[in-house]
C-alpha cells in the first residue's frame, strides 16, 4: 500500500476523540512513522575546508502520520572522516501530514578539526547520529538517537596538507 493512501485512510479517523487516538498512535508509533535520512538527490552533504570551514547537510524528513507535526529541536552528531562534532538545531520545522520535506543543517567547523578532516578524508567514512523532538496534537514525542551510515560528503576547497 502506498504511503499517501495509508495517510488518507487515517485522516478519516481523526474525528475520533483524542483519548482514543492517543491509544492508537502512541509516542513510539508516531516516532516510527517519521522517516529521516540524507536527501538522496543532488548534493546532500557538502564540506568546505578552507580558512573558514563549513558544512551543509540536507536531511529528508517524511511525515507518514495522519497529523501535522513540528520538529521542536534536534541534536546531530556528525562523524566526518573520523572527527566527531555536534550540531544543535533549535529552529522549529513544520511538516503537514504525509509531507516530504528537506531540512538544511549548516554550520562551521573549527579550523583545527578542518585540518584533521583534510588529512583523513580519504581513509575514513562519514556518518551522523540524530536525536529529534517532535510535537503534534496528540503527544510530544522523540525520534530517539539513530545512526545514518554510508554518508559521502563532497569536499571542496581543500586545506593544504601539512607535513609532520
């Protein structure tokens, strides 16, 4: 069954009382109906390594619930070429029922970390761990920490390699 048809079916039941909907759509079930991954097309993960190093990551979020949701906050731990750092996202992000959205996460990389990433980028894989807090009319719920592996950043403006 297609995701959009599943959501359309559940929309017919949103008239039910909230106490009953809370039983059907527990916090865990709502969390399982939110899909988050790196955006599959175009340039989804870009790392610029120069004097002011930055990263841009596009996440794709699919709301498979019959309710509008809002991401209140997220904590993302990136491991880029073996170097780990954390990004806190506090801007609210709203998704309608059944909507597929792209969320851009951008930030700066400390110069010393950028130098290490530049040295190790060829030999180490990259990944991300996410923890997100969502809200909807029924519950506030968490998308507990989950691991996204197999991420392939596109590196730009390489720092010069420093010989030891």
